[in-house]
């Protein structure tokens, strides 16, 4: 973001949010962690254009083809089969090079590409072809890190957004209406929060094949409870304020009072928890994948990379890569969380 756009965005905010934005960017650790996290996340979003076993462009017989986006049969390039072309096959490559050329991505391997003819038995050490080596199934580690990073962040973001929506709604209803709704809600939360989540995941893994959406749905059933107490406390306090009572006396609907008069104050405490919920979601998914109850076998996963490092102690680059990526990701999220917490702290004012 350029400085001109930043100041233009800042001018559109009210004075309180301007102070919060200034406080956040006054923290160098939080600011640079945010930029680095955004850069890494954007890179992972375009993983197919960075690490793929299909060319980005193919010029054949005067026509451009886009294998990374479209599946082309081998017959398109003069081959014999109607199945999708294998661009790593020397025969297909020779057919294309006779009448055109191929443009490969920087890393010519996808997360599930089995690399043949390695210089060393798998897991092979880092080399000029495989920058971080390969795992014990002869798959490129760099490509699996890029795809696994994307899955971890998308899972954490989706889980966090869903948790915030449910947690804020439940906490608002309990805190605003109080009485029996609050009493019954608290008892239900005590029972629900006491359920063993890990055991439920293990049981579900033996019933259905776990995938991204199954894991997300099961985790969402339990992750929202951490926000309820914070939002409930803010609504319990806010419903007794003078301006809220005045709005009730004027006949303003409850949903309007909750959304416009109390929720903005409650969101201050909620927003400060969001980066730490993200961190917990990444850690949970990594732990499940490490234990074998996470993503389907073969999926790119940081937890699976940790398991690779544990199972191949003779290949230290696997454990070092997993540790470095997880440490970097969690550190960035924690630093961003600290910056957000300080930005929403009314006692801190940017000098």
C-alpha cells in the first residue's frame, strides 16, 4: 500500500480509528509482521503459478495454451491419447518443442508430484533443483510448504470468521437479554465446553474420511465458545448505560440497539482476540495432521511435514523446514496480535 493510499484511507476514518491505526503502525514489530504476513499469504494464493508440474504457457503451432488453467488432451499437441497431457514426459515435450515452446513456473513441481531420477534416494537433501530437498515420497518440499501454508491460513481465517460470527451472536443475546436466556446459555456453554474435542475428532475420523470442510465444521462447533464470555460481559455492562436506556424508552428496536449502540464497544475486546484465535487454529490443524486425524493422506500440510521430520531423523532438513515455517507463521501472528491489542487499548496514545 502506498503512503498516498494509506493517508487517504486514514482520512476516511473517525478520530478514534485514526488513533488506533496510528498506534498499530507506530509499533515496528507489528507493522512489519503484517506486511510480511500479507506478502507470504499472497504468494501462497498464487501457488499454482509458482509451483506446478504444468507449464504456465505453451505455444504450439502458432496458438497459445494455458495448461495451468485448462486441461488439454495429449492429442492437442500431436500425441496419441485423449487423456490429459503429461508435460514432464519427454515424448510430449519433444512434440511441443518441434512446433513451439513451454514456459514453466519457477518451481516445476506441484505438491503431489513424484520426482523420478533423483540424485540421492528419497528423502534427498537440498539441491539446485529441489531447494529444500524432497520428502520420503520423492515430493518437493518447497512446493508442499507453499501449498500447506495456504491451506493453514485459509483454514484459520475461515474458522476465525465463523467463530466470531457465532460467538458474538451468542454472547450478545445472553448479555443483552440476561435472565433465563443468560442462565440457560451459561449452563449449556459449561456442558458444551467440557466435551473432549480431540476424542470427538478421532471418533469422526473413523466414521468419515476427514477433509477440509469436515475438519472446519467440527472445529467450528467448539471454537466459538472462547468469544462468548467477552462479548457477554460487554453487553451486560452496555445494556445499563444511559444512552441505551434512552434508546429503549424511545422505542428503538432491540436489534438496532444491539447492532449500533452496544456491538461497536463489544467488538473492541473481540478484535483483540482474533489474531490469537488464528494462531490457535493453525496450531490445531497442524497437530491433527501430525497425529494423522487431519487432512486426507497426500494433502499438503505443515503437520504432515512435521511428521515427515519425526519419521526421517536422517534427513534433518525436513524437521528444520517444518520448525522454521511454523515458528515464522506463529511469530508473525503473535506480533500482529500484540499490535492490535495495543491499538485498541485506550490507555495507549500515539505520541
